[in-house]
C-alpha cells in the first residue's frame, strides 16, 4: 500500500469522510464547521463551505451525485445541493449530536441517529421533517437499512441493536442486546448480516432476524473501533481504531451463510467464535481463547458452520 495524496485544508480534526456515489469526489467534514469536496484522483479542493453549520460537524452522507447531507454536534441537519451551492433543507429536531445517517434506495427518506437516543426521519424530496422516534436507552451511534429496506437497525452506546419497521419509526419493534460494551459503528454485509465495531476492539458479525451473534470477524487488540467500511462487491471489510491502523478483513464467507431459527443451546458466557484464523491476534493476547476450531491447512479455506 502507498499513500496517493493527503489534504491539510481543515483547521481542526476531520470527523468523517465519504466518497460520492460515482467515486469521483471525496466529502470531508470537520470540527472546524467546514465541508470540503475534493477530487479523488488528485486530491484537489473543488468546493468548500467554510461555515456550513453553527456547531462542529460530525457526519456526512452523499445521497446522489449532487445532493448530500451533514449532521453536527448540536443535532442540526442540513441537506445540500452542489448545483445550487447551498443547503436545500435545514432542521434541528434532535437535542444531541447526529452520529450517523442512512438513506433509502430512492434517495427520498433520510434517517438520522442521534446522541439523544432518537431516530429522526426526514423527506429529502419534499424537504421536510417527518417524525422522531421514542428515545432509546443510550446514544444511538449507527443506522443501517436491512431486509430489502423493510427494516432499520440502530446501534447504541449501551451495546444494544434496536430494530424499526420501515412503516413504524415511532417505536422500536425489537431489540437485541450484544455481549459488547457498545455498538460504535455498524455496516451491512448482506441483507441480514451486519458487522459491528465496539469499544472492546472486537468486530462482530451479527445476523438480524433471527437475531444471532455469528462470531468474531477481526479485532484491534482492545483498541476501540472508530469506523467500518465495506469495499464494493462486499468481499473486504476495512476497520480503523484508536491504534491508528487500518485493517482489512475477508468477509466473503459471510455472504454465503444462511441462519435459520433453530439454535443449539450455548453455554452462557462462552467464548466468541472466531470466523477465521485472522480474527484473533498472534501471540499471547486477550483474544487468544476465541479460536474454537483448528486453522485450515495451507491452501484450504475455512467454512465455519452454524
């Protein structure tokens, strides 16, 4: 791996980055309240919104090649149109920071997870606020769409995943408590399986409906996971943590897993299953006891069974 370019345009820490849908632009937001749009090939600063929000920015989400959304530390949301060079929707319906956002496949409904424990629903096409969910326990830290857009999953700082029906955002329809300190970030791998990053540095694969922790995909040796991202095609998962490392994990095997409702009784408090030999660190580390099956011989692949 080699560095292609770097940018030092922001005056304070960069909080979030996201590629445009066509992969030609990179959006960055910062504690300095600015939004930058850079070209991916050269790293050239193409567009800058210097005082985009009244509070420090926390997240950014491209909706299409022209429209993108930003959320700040004070619960403020703005939706921007690059063609107009200005915001087309502004709202402050949530009381705490906007931690994450997601949008439906039509680019119409925008969902915002907040530190006040609520899920916000906004109509991008009609440029209006729709509704706010009941507050859940802890901060909502992540939001993803699953089950062909029929379900929405939100991670919380309490280590619980809350599920919402697409036509019922007012109250959670289900909840699934993980044996994790927190759910700090979450990305979908398939229509039913998500990978979750936590404070303990473990990346867990979790099936939704039926709710099941499948095992450990990888870890950062006790360093809190900051962000997860899936490469196009869904073969690789990238993770970054407080150890200042970016790691890549092969999650291609997860795409072939089918989880049914039947589950063998498992001893409570037992070790988390390692889904590959690289899911646990080498040497005497804290997670050395997670490996529950022999490593495959050279040239062979591991196919964990459920």
